[in-house]
C-alpha cells in the first residue's frame, strides 16, 4: 500500500514556472484525477511524481522515501507510466510492446511467469486477438490500450496516466476507467490527468483542480460545482445528480 507525498514542489521549463509550491498526498487504493485547463500543470505534475522530470530532493516522497534517492530500477518496479501518446511508434508487436513492461524483472530472457502476466494483461484489455499485430498498424485507440498494458505488465503499485482515454471511443473509455477502478480496489495508487469532467466525477475518488501550476480546489466529487467550473474553465454549466454521481452539462463559454 504505497502513499505519495508531495511537499513544496516547484518545476520550471527554462524560465517558465509550471508547478508552484504544490503540497499533495495521494492515497493508496484511490484514483486521484488531475483536472484543469491546458497548461495548468497536469502532465508536468505526473511526470515529476514519476521521476520522468527531474525534481529537487525532499519534494516527492514514495512511502516516506525521497524519490531522488530511489534507483531507476526501483522506480520502474514501483510505478507504471502511460503517456498521453507515444511520440514514436516502433515496429514491434502488441505482445512485444507489453513484454517491455517486464524489463525491470527480466534476467537474460523472459520466463514462464512473465508470459503468464503478459497473457493476463492481454485478456484484461481485450488485446488477445491483435497480440501479433504491429503497433504502427493499429488505430490510436488500440495503441493507447497497448501502452496501458505495458504499464500494467510492470505490476506497479503506482499507476500514472496522462489522458489515457483521449484516443478511445466511448465504450473503451468506460472499460479503461472500470479497469482502473478495479486496480484501485486492489490497493494501487492511481493518478490520472483527464479532461473529461464526467469521467472524473463518475470514477475518481478524489479530484485536484489545477490552475497555472497551483491547486485551485481539492477534494471529493463535491468540488464539482458550477462556480468552480466557471472560474476554472470560464464555462457555464448545469450539474445534475444521477445514480449518486454528478453529471456535468456544458452550456456556453463566458
């Protein structure tokens, strides 16, 4: 059961400060959604937590251990990262790509247990029928599911996802969120950057609203109010309750 603690986190791209004095705790067994307008710092925060971007010591802690003191292999076993989209699509098969997620555990070559894990991930994400196809032949949505599979193959305790549903159709968006819900119930710490407020309201346990690298609001689904959304996004909305969940209906920009 891994908890993440962020204390006074700052991050800049050259002279532009993107993350500003953030203090956050991410609990195990929970899905935390990072939401906010483009440029609010969602992706950068995920990359800082994952050690993908360099952070100063004593700013990010994994179970009270300074992130900067963990080895690359330790971080790879602890955290799986799903990017918004792969910058370069390699000519590897679906199976080979997901097998890359086992790299932190492999010796000279994969063993039977590795293949069992890969087959389980393929089944989880409905990828068995295309496991032999090449990544550069797949649709964007299929590729995104493969990237999620690669992260799951690491058997991480923390899962970091940057817009994982962005290229998926509605059915697969819901399926991915349901998978994340099951993984959180198993004790994983899950952080997801997402634009779809309704997905965040329905599936996520906690929501952090970001604005210009700072926390605008943080809490459970009750922070989805017309006033918060108006201030954060400059959009008028109507919010309804349906089956215990909030439904956010955009009306017009301000």
